[in-house]
């Protein structure tokens, strides 16, 4: 296994091992004035691995190392989101099975590892209730205890729950609908099992349609 917490060069797969190439990595943006402690990383690894999530810390080549204790020191979640969209997010019309997450990422600031219990910030732009029929992606983020946050990450990334349902680790109302990340192949349907992975755009459209049905 890779060393947890190793820097993640933007836009590139960092591990050559064939097994690791199939992993979808969740980028972590450090925005604090001190680096994430080893104890915090161990606790984060414990809970994210238990929920099938793999993570690595994002690097920022445009930020000089000298005088900047962390790659995204003092950046806002919105600024991290811009970087995520440019450097990590797969193209909207590509298959969902990319190298990095499509809808979620993590931010860790000083407050996260000064809190008791430790916290993390989950950022997500998956469709949610009350957003209407527009196609514009809207960023949502929330601070949660580390263990609880790790438990909801998979459901948010797989679109089986909305950001507003994030307090429910078992998924929300949408978990009763067909998976948004699967669509019928041309000429196929769910009954014939002619399904394929959706693109991010298709998955969003599926989820918006299901949200409208549930509202």
C-alpha cells in the first residue's frame, strides 16, 4: 500500500502498481498554518479505509514552499474547489471510473485537528433538494467529526444521498432509487442488465430527476 498522506501531484496518477491504478483517490486540501499531524492522518486512514475511501494530499506547484507551511494555506473552500475542478475532476462527459473523485473532496484547516473530536470539511457539488432544474453545479460544504464524515463520503460520491442528508450515514431517500451512476447502454434497459457507468453529466441528470420525483 502507498504511504498515506503522500503528496498527490495534480492531474496525474502517482502510483504505478496495477492494483492501485484502479483506486479512485479523494484529494485532501491542507489550508491550515501547520501540516496535518501523523496522529490525525492515522485516524483519518482508519476511518476512511473502513468505508472504502482512499485519500492523498493535494500538492500545489504554484505555491512557493518557503513561507507557506501547507500547500493551500489560508485558501477558502471555494478556492480549493476551483483547483479541484481544474486539476482533478474528470471531464463531465468521461466515464465515472476516473482516477479522482467526481463530486467530493476534503479540506483540512487548523480548526479540524484542534477540535475534540477531530473534524474534517467535506466539500461536494452533487445535486441537492431545492436547487431547481438548472444544470449549474453548486458547491456545498460542511464541517463534521472525522469519523462521521468518513462514513458519509461514499454515499455522497456515489450520489445515493444528497449533501443536505449528510447527517444520515446509511443514505437518504435517494438510496431507494436506482443508482444514478448507472445508465442503460444503447438499446438496453435495467431489466435486461444492459447497463454501463454513467458520465458525471449523466449521473447529475439522473440524480436531479430523482430528486424532483422525491420532492
